[in-house]
C-alpha cells in the first residue's frame, strides 16, 4: 500500500517505520518542520515535504499524526488539496488520523477513518508494534476492512471501535500512563529532596506493572489506604505539609483507594 505520512512526531516515528517494514511504501513524509520530515523520511527511504501543496495526490492512504490542536486545520487543508471532500469514487483517497480523543468526523473527506495505536510514544524509543493494540474506525465497511488489514500487518491486536467509545479508551489511557508517570515525577521530587535516587523505585514500579498482567488492578492494590491504616496515612500527610500540592494529591488518591475497599 502506498502511504503518505502527515506528521513526523513521536507517534509517526514509530508507526511509519513499522508500516514500511511490513511491506508498505512510504511515498512522502510531510511536516511543517522540514528537518523533522527529513529525519523520518531518511528512515523509511521516502521524500520529505513541508508544504501541503506539494503532497502527492495518488497515494492509497494518508495517515495524519499531529497534535489534537493542529488536526482540524491539517485535515481540512489536506482534504481540499486532494479534492477528497466530494462524491466518493475509486480514485478518492482515504484520509485517517491517529488521535485517541478526536472524532472521525474531524476529517471532512468523504473517505475518512481512524487508526489509533493505544500506546505512549517518544522519538527516542522505538516500540514493538506486535504488542500494541490498534483500534480502527471508518465510514464504510470496505474502508474498515482495509484499515483492519493494514493494522494486522504490524500487530495481531486489532479491533474496530467507534469514536464515542474511543473517548473512554483514551480517558482510561490517561489514568494508566500520564497520571501514573506524573506520580513517578512526584516521587522523584520527594526523593531528590533527601538525596535518594529514583532508581530505587524501579524494581517496585516493574513489579506493580507485572502484577496487573495476572491480577485485576483492584486485587493488586496494596498500601496503607487499602488497609485503612489511618496512622500511616496521617504520618505521610504530615511529611508533605510543606508541599501542599502533593499532599492534596496523596489525600485524594488515598480516599479513592479506601472507597474502593468499602
């Protein structure tokens, strides 16, 4: 399949090489920053462009991987450039985005879809796509089958999911990833004040993550809040008296954990 990558950020830097390695051809990489486009294009043996007007119009699929803020504008401009907003025919290109929290309808093209890999990405670390679930959506059954097939070329964990349900998937991902990582950052802040390396937390973090592969999260929960150990909770809150923002997070989290035990 001939693919044009729209965006060269964290997600695209993992997704686009994975699709290329699966036998697809990456025709072009677009980014508003030519250096970013060139860096990704060099990996997949493609051409780099920084002007939507220079994007070729004969690819099979255009995959937009940009920020949620930029997505409506990029999707609209690309649709107009490709002439993809009118009546659909066999030459009408398929335009998809990769955002978890955005509706399929943010793309005004007649043939539109979503290919959402549910994972956290960074340019510095390539991920194994064979382990990643991908959720797809399209406006027609044929395009859904096309996206399912494309996704299956890089992972076995693929399923259709509507825009409405994908909002809740993305919400849950924020708790599992963004909020959990923020807790790591807060722990690092507490430890640094006392000259303790955050590396001491890594075995604990790894074990907690490993346990939820085999136990429901509620069953894996440990700590003073789940035991209703009020004395330890109060002692911890006292230690955080000079860091009220962390103290408040500790209090809310402990109350939520204790409530789940009831």
